[in-house]
């Protein structure tokens, strides 16, 4: 079990989107793709697709 298993769907989505953003901007190394893989494994167990994670992120961002 990874520490990502303990996160809510919204927090998991936030990590997924923000890590991907930072990788694309060059702020985080490509090694962070391992973290993305861990997050995706947890999301898969929960039946959440990449699109689901993005939607959850956008939904939670509206409430901040």
C-alpha cells in the first residue's frame, strides 16, 4: 500500500494534475513519472480514469 491509498479522491486528483503540470513546465524531474504511475495505480483500483482525475481536480478547485 502506498501513501496515495490513504488520500481522498480529490487529493489524489490534485497530486496527479499538479505533478503533471510541473513535469511539463520542467519544475519537476521526469523521475516524478514514477509518482504518477503510483497515483494511476491507486486511481485504477478506485475505478478512476485520467479524465476522472482531471474532472475531480477542476471540481475541487472551484471550491478553493
